[in-house]
C-alpha cells in the first residue's frame, strides 16, 4: 500500500506539494448515494484557514476545492472521488536558500539525505502543513457520511497553548463556541489567554505549541478490531501524520498511568435503559473497540519549527557550522488551525471502521 | 489487510487465543539468510515472563516457542516463518462466570456486543495480554535482523510506575541494568520504590500503571515515509495494539507542547564528522523520517483492569445492576512485562521500514 | 501485504513447505457464527487426494487437518482461524541431488538464483503442489460460508486431458458424477478415455496436462468492483497461484475472440420473473461484476514437469551441460487433483467479495 | 486497499469517468531521480489513439496529459505523481436512453443493480474503455523506469483478429513494425487481412475480437514471489482489469495442456555463458518467478459489445422485453488500441516487483 494512502474500505490518498501546481485527494470506497457538493468540503476547509488576526501567517491561499470525479447529479457514485486545490500563491524564492542549510525542527535534513536532494523542498514540499488541507477534503466527506448514516459527531478544539490550559473537557453545548475565537478554544476566557500567549511568542520571534482535544459522540458499540485494527492503532496512525504532532493519548492517557485501577476503571451502570459507564477514563475504547461512550483523545503539537530567531545549523555542502533565520510566512502557533484537521482524520478512520463493520452499506440511498 | 497483521514488507500476523490450543505468529518477508533458531526467540520470550517475586501473576505458562516453517539448515529461507506456543495451563473455569457481567476496564462489554456473544471470552480470548507473546516472537526475529544488518539496537525499560518516575532518560550504559530487577527499571533505587508501590497496590487488591521508555540507536537517516508512512504513524499503530496502552509520545512529546520553539528545536552541529543535533527533543524523528539521532518514545500503560476489589457492573441478560470481584491470576502492574514487548514492536516496524527503504536486501548472506 | 496472503476482508495466509514440519493456513475475517469443525475441512481435503489407482503418486500423506484457533464451542468467533497439517511422510533424500541440477519445467533454477541457494528446496519447498492443500483448508471454510449465507455453490471438474475433451459444459445434475472416477470428469465415457491417456503417458515415463472447468451458481448480481477489483482480476490472481496453471479464461474466453459481437453478446430475457441472459458467453461477469448468471471459467494446466525421461540441464556449479532423470513420486497428470483446489480458490475470492459488498455480515448468527 | 489501486511498492490509483470532468492517475512509490516530462507519457498515450482510417471510432479526444505533482526540475521526487487528462469531447446525450435498457455485453445491468442506479452511466462511466488511458499514464512511467534501470523492454502487438492470426511469435526485429499499420500487427500481410476483417464486421454493423501477444525481454532471473505474488498472478490481475479481456495465457498456455511434459519442459543449455532454456514454453515464468527468458503472454479480447445491430434486452422499469440499437461512436474492434495498454500494465507490474525485489532503489540518481 502507498504511504500516501490510509484506510481499508474508505481509502484516502493524498497527493501534491506545498509549492507545486496543486494539492489533491482521492477517496475511494465512499458508499454511493451520499449527497455531496463542493461547498460541503469548502465549509470545512474554511475552518482550517487562519483568522484575520495577528495569530497566523499572511499566506493568502484561497484553497478553493474542486471535485473532479465520483459525484454525479449531486450524489456520490461509489467511484473514487478525486478533489483538487490549485496552488495560487507560491512564493518559493523565500525558501530557495534553505536546501543546504537544514532548518532545525524541520524535515529538511532527513529528507535531503533520504532523497539525495531530489525532493521538492519548496515550502517543505511533501512535508508541508499545507498537505493537511487534503486531510480535510477527505475528512469532510467522511464526516458527512458518518453524520448521515450513524449520527456520529466529532468536535475538536484547542484545550492547551503552551502552559495555558482548559481545566475540564468541553461539554456538548460548548462545541458551538469553538469557532467564536481565533484560537478555537470553546472557553472564551481561556481563549483570550491563549491568544495573548501566542502574541507574546510572536513578538519574540518565537513559537508555541499546544494540545487539541477531540470528542466524538454516538459511536456504536464494537467498532474497531482486536490487535492491529484497534481504534487506538488506526486513529494514532492517522493523527501522527499531521506535521508537528508528537504525542497522542486516549481517555485518562498519561495521567491514567499514575492512578490506581480502582480509580481508572469505568464501572457499568444503566442510564436511560442503556448500558453506560459512570466515568469515561477509557476515552470510549476498551480492547481497541468502541464502548459506546464518547471517544476522547488528545493530540500534542510541538511549537512551530519556523521561528524568526537565529539558529545554528550545518552547511551540508561544506559540513561547516553556520546559522540561519527562517524567512517567509509562519504561524507562531499551528494549533488553532488543527481542529478541523483532527476532526477530519478521526472521521476518516471511523468511516473506514464503520464500513468494515458492515454498519454503512455500499449504497446508502 | 487482516487486522491481525501489520507491516508491508516484513509482515507479521498474530493468531490464537489466551485459553485456546495455542498462540502463534507468522512472519512473512523476512530476508533469506538470517541465522535463526528457536532459542533466539525463546531468550526474548523469557524476558517477558514475570519474575518469581510477588509482583506478578502465578500463571505458569512455559511459553516454549516452536518454529514451524521458514527456517532451513539454521537460516531463514525467505518463506513465511510460522511459530507457535502451545497453551498448557488453561484454567478457564476462572473466567466462566464473567461473560454476562462485563468487567470494568476490560474488553468484555464491547466484545460481547460486537460478536453477539460468539467470541472466545476465556481469559479475554483474543484481547488477552497473552497475545503479546506473539509480538515478541515476531519481534525477536526483527530485532536480530536489524542488529545483524544495520547494527540497530533497541532497549526499553520501565521509567515510571504510578507516580514514581526516573528523572532522566537511561544512558546506553544503563541498558545492562534493566533486567537486574523485576520492575525492569535501570535505576536500581527507583526500581526499589516502584516495587514497593506495586506491592502496596497488590496488598490493597488494587493495581497501578506506568510508562515504558524505549530508545533505539543507530537508525540510518531517512527511514520512514511522508504522510501516512511516518515512523510515528507506524510505531504508534503497532504500540497501541498492546492491551492497556493509552498514550504514546515521541521525544519531548506532551511536555514539548508547553515550551517555545526556540527551546524545542534541535540545532544541528558536527560531532565526529557527523551531522547531529545538540538536543534530541524530536525523539529522532522529523517529518516522519529518522534523523539519525536515537529514537526516543514513551508508552503509557493504564493500571491493570483486573483488581480484587468489588466493582459495579450490569448483568447483560437482566440489565440489572450487579457487582463482581475479578477472580483468577492477575498482575497488579503489567508494566514490568512490557519492555520486551515494546522492543519487539519497535523492531518489527523498523525492520519493515528498513526493507522498504532498500537498506536490507531480500537475501542477506 | 505478504505475498503469501490473499484477500481484503476474508484474508487467507499460507505457510509451510513440502518437506518441512507442516503446512498451514490462517484465515482472518471469517464472520463469527459459522458452524465449523475439522471434518468440514477434512472432507474437502480428502477430495484432493489422488485415487488408489495407478493414476497418481504413491506418496501417502494422511493430510489430517487440525484447527488451532478461531473456533469456540463449534462456531467461528471472528478471530483468525489457524489450521495445520503435519508433514509425516518426508522422503527428502529423493530430492537432495537436484539442487544444483535444475529440473526443466520446475522452479529450481529461478528459485536458486533468487534465494542464492538458501530456499528449502526439498520437494520444491515453498513451490510444491503440496501447498495447494492450504488453499483447500481456507477454501473449505469459504465454501461453507457461501453456501450457508448466500446458497452459492461451486463445482469444478476435469474437462480436458491432453486432447481428450468434453464437448459441453457439465450440467448441474452432472456435478454429482465428478468424483465417481479418478480423473474427476463428470462424463464417465470421456473420463475413461482421459484415464487411458494418463496411463499411456505414465508408461512412457511422460506426463500430460489438461483443463479444469469451474462453475458457480447463485452468485448475486453486482459482486466485484470496477478496474482492479474485477472478479476476473481477483479470481485469476488466486488461480494462477496454483503451480502448473498457465492459462485462464472466462465464458467464451479465447474462442470468443474469434466470433462476432452479435454472436458473443448475451441478450437479456425474462425467465421466472428474473432478468437473465439467453446465452452465457460472458461467463457470468460483465464489467468485472457478476451478472447473476453462472460463473464459468477454465484453467489450463501444463503437463507435470517431473517426468521419468532423461532431460538436459546445466550443473549450476560447473556451468557444464549434464542430464537428469527426476526421481521420486510423481503424478503423470496433476489435473485430477485440481478440482477441489479450484473450488477452494474460487470460494475464497467470492467470500472476500461478498463480505466487501456487505452481503455477508461480520456476525452471521 | 482500494479496488482502484494496484501494486505494493509502485502503487497506481486510477480515477475519473468516461464523461466526467477528467480521468486521472496517481502513481506512488516511483523512485526519485527518474527524468520525466509530460511528453514521455504523451508519446505512449498517442499510440493508444485509433488511426485516422476507418477502423476506429471518430471520437476525437485530444487526451493531453498534465503532470500535477511528484516531478520537480525535470525529475521524479519520490512523491506521488498525479496526472490528469481533461475530458473535452463529451457527447453524453448519446447514452442517455440506455440506463434502463441494459446493452448486451456491457456492464450496464450489473452496475445498475450494484449501485441502484446511482453510478455515472454516461459512456459506461467508470467501466469505460476510456479509463485504460489512465493505465497508460502509469505505464509510461513504469516503462521508462524499467528501461533506464534494468534495460527491460516490453512490446505488445495484435497477433490475432477474429480467425486471422500470425503463425509465429514476432521477433525482436519485428517490433519496429508494430505501429506501421493501424491494426498494430508487425506482419504487414497479416495486418492487411486483419484490417479487411475489421472493415467487413463494421460494414455489417458488427464487431470482432482478437488477441494481443506481449513480449518482455531482459527481465532479471527471480522476479516474482511464490504463491500469491507469482508473476502470473499479478500480471493477470492487472490485465483482466482491461475491459473486454476474457482470457490470458503464458508461454504455451492452453496449447501446452494438450502436449506431453517431455515436449513442454524447457531444457537448460548454456548460451553466451548464460544459463538459458532451449525452448520457452514456460513464457519466461517458472514457479511464479522469472527465468530470465522473455516473458510471453497472450490476452484474449472479446468482440466489442457495442454493435449497430438490433439486440434484445429488458426494460428494467417495466420488466418487459424490448430491443435497442447502440448509438454513438464505437470501434468495430478494440484490439488495435490495446498494445500500449498491455505494455503499460505489464510494465506497472514488473516495476512493482523489481522494486520489491530490491533491484531498483528508492533513489536512482
């Protein structure tokens, strides 16, 4: 299988480079009969755009998606859905001098060695965060499919920026407030502090990282497979493909490993005639299978690697020490752009598993 | 692809159940020409056995591996290597009453719903920690292959039990001390505290979790693929298949998301005529590719779900609340058994990527 | 994916060597709830055994299958079903001198070069026809699954031996006569001529080939996928894995390419309130999808490579011409053993596609 | 894996529909460093175009390929190579009345049932022969890669149209004459007869089929894998994805099953210090592995389904018998367009296997 593809039945393939002609996605295995038009995808892509505020890069991609195949008379046909975004704002000269002076924290050095200098390094090429737009193209379809067929809903939000963090998980109600601010945090007070933290980093020519929390409700019990098809396995594989992600945890996660079994185990109770658990330390997954409780996961993003400070590096031709200041347009914090990306990959993985489990049929109309 | 398989070129398939006739592994894609005998695998399996001390379960599996195919005259042949361990100590009556009273923290409930009661639930069946022995069978081969061909070395150890944690990463020298104690912590003083913590939990009929840290040296630069073939993606997919794992981080991980880019970026320097980084906050991976620095990852284990305390649950037939005390043989902490399992899965993933990258040929003699 | 595996949802992995300890199969993805015991598989394996007559080899493998996992209380569990046959009658000395004098028509030479002499060459090792017993293990399960859930039935028979051929396709009634003779031809008169042909070849120390025809009824309309998931693609991939197969055709096949479109097209008519075609030149497949008409395919087997006549070859060490007479136990014609093998692989492919199409659910009870 | 994809390391994904916006291909896993520009692909696409003569359809697609990604400064980068052809000449009204009156010999009926009428049926949509242009896009790259790195050369030609057939296999010299005539037969006299046969069919509103023979030289010994990775398995899987293909044979194929082992076995001899076989009845494959002799295969095409004669069918709405005359632009024989398609798929499969075997490295410059 191509390392640009993910999924077994709902298969998503990503192509394109940051500063090439376009970026694109092919989704194969989407059931026939899903109502789909470009604006379903565009809407979610737009959430990934940085706000007008100072927080984000000033790169002005329109990121207008076009559907090239797989949709006929307004419905998916069961054939591969190819989608594309033409790259319009390519300022590659910003990056030209970087090839032989690898930027700390970027893929430059290992990519240079791996491809012997042949890779398209402009704007990090294939390794660019820009490719996450292709995740959103596929994710918008998966998400709509899950909502239509199983009423599964995913919402992700910034729960931490540097050391500023939300105390509790967002409630279902709070999901409507996520996009009310530019950091995508549903708690407006914390959001303001996060914003200040990002601005401070920016002023210092520095960057900060953070954490995205993602919650998915209404997953039927028993999605996932034992061993290598566990939901945790497949979700983490997908999510670690986002550049800058360095950690993932489910439910009580790393904290759970500090407490006792009697505290961490989720006891079963009846609620509205349904078997549920009193707590949800498992994050909705036991034995790799969904429990019917909300899926809860957190994704740690490192601080953006591109900073305006001078950094030490090596000139790969001369093997001599040198230094660089990363030019170009950079976000001091990539976390606020991540919620729709996390939503997307979670949806892609769940759609695949729902089809594998026979819960969504090949033709849904 | 089967959800019991992992890998593209070095493909490992796991089969068997905790209390069935056997557990087994098939490894396909191992290059021909690797010297291999049963004791290469047995040695690593033995490291997974709990010590004689009070720490672990008293289940006394011999866990004696047999190679069934793929080895001829002492060398691998390029054909699938099937391996088996016969289950000898099956006390399934211990578990018989559990089917309809799902144990909190276990796969019982979602598995029951998914398989409509048809799954082999004895000893958790396919979801049992016992299946990790099959990971070690495959891992022992992968590890030997990596050592022989690329001198890659992996060592994993318990760096945290509940709130007792090592301050620093273990040095290369310390790896010889990992198996000097039953908790598999290379710092003997910390190890003693961890042991005390586990014993205390045990006395209370409770359990504790912890964290495994894993370090791999000598990985060539450029292993891994962009997007869905990133090392982080494939390593996490493999590692989240270990029961009880709820979090994974690479390098500075979750902590990294609290600091600045200028602190977290690893600057390049020359050392012994090699390009290296001054720090290793990336954990040896940038852009999904190996940097040549040590691979550093941490795996969070929840406290063992099987505890001797009374817990609330639901009788699935009557839908009435009930309670249970989990009978049988249980570890108060599974973490000390995990280092060879983590070593194994890391090796399986790296072997696969090394073959994909053309760094190990199909015939190595 | 391992080249020892086939299928996407019903995944079959084959392991073992002709003269190693065992041969085996792992089937993953079989739905839970299929009643299954060893004799279901044994029955079909026994059909693959050569008759007591002079036709076949005198190798006396018992070929007794054991189920190792995936079945609990008489039903499949959804977990991988591992099966094994221990090799009991290994006369490897017969083959020892062959390594460096490659037998014409066998895999010896390319295998020797590919594996640099490391492959288990005894009895052709991994390339032996003996491995087709693993196809039957998997096939027996697939076949039972298809019968139980969709009433799909497959029957295959010898329709040609050398130049002796049946004039017409066997009718459904005739399928009961297939195993009434040792050549597995449902037309008893033709069968007798085939037998004479085989005996004549045997007397001359020579061998003959032939053709298997396979018919499958009751396939629902629309199984298969466009492009690379066409039924023809997946069936041929499976069937060409049988040693000695050198040609495959569907419906009118090679003959169809000599006639006109107006003759070859199958017109639609109504019959018993069902849309059917008047003729079935398509062999039940159009556009890679099943049409609801019987699947008809033919598989061409070359004459067995092992013959008692002296043949020219090269000594690979000295690069000098030499000659050899193949010793050991050989069938003068392998075709009569092939019907259950063809049945098996057809069933494996159809089971995979039926699951992919959502026609068989993950739990069937 | 998507059923629109093929290959393990050199992975080709096809998308698009006959009368949609475009057709396209994504090739992932092509090594970095291959010199590649659009005209390399265009050249091969042009060979697929029908001649100006009466033989072929008058559909005038320009079929101009554009490379969208994966090539930088004239060389492949190792990233996915996306390619596209915009559909410009869409006369879909020709097909509009066909949906509910399935054309005999076409995918209409099973596709309608499978997709419940949701598939894009215009011009057969996803089932159209037009999609074979995407095979050529991928194939042109694979072919260039194989020539550059291993000097492997493939040539395919029409060896039979209806009952007009070449007596012998084309010699290496003859390959230069393949494209000298519109039927793509290297024997000019036979070509003229084939042309007459096609014209005669056309005059009668009918169609004819034929056979393509394909020869590949310079394949290293040992390409392919045992069991399901046999060259025959992977080649046939690829080739049966061409619409209208109903049979495939290698070497002596179906004829081989009528002769004796002593005639069919290829004896080994030395020639120019190389081990070769005197004859090549195996078609260059033994045990699924390449022998170093030329790969020889034949692909049977049924007569084109679209004919101008009135045919019986069923109105799917009323379930009443009706009849139709297929309107639109149709080739009376598709075989002359097939040689570059067969070349392409053979190249795609061999490139994948050569990479899997470690014979082509991930970076070739």
